[in-house]
C-alpha cells in the first residue's frame, strides 16, 4: 500500500507523546488520518529539501479535528 500524505497544523497528545496530525489517502483513494510522532531523513542524504517541504503545513480538515478515539491503534 502507498500513502500520499500532507502535514497539518494540528498536534495532539497520544500516550503522553505529542503527535502531528497528517491527512491523506491510499493509492486507491481511501482517506486516512495519521498521527506522526517521529519522522526523519537518512543521515547520509541532503535533509534541506525535506525540511523545506515539511514547513508547508495546512489547517486540518473537519474530519481530522474530530477524529474518533477508535481510530487510534
């Protein structure tokens, strides 16, 4: 499965750990919400392009604002 995701301005706390809410869809078009606590680029790679892209954030959709607790594994 492949995911196409974008980061949002929303940060939530999961088990005492801050997690940024990301939204996107699978390659077949199924909408998904992700809770990302860590993300990194390989140390040997140029991290500057990734860091620039990471600065581009959007407000969360209404669905991401009111996600049900059952969605969290």
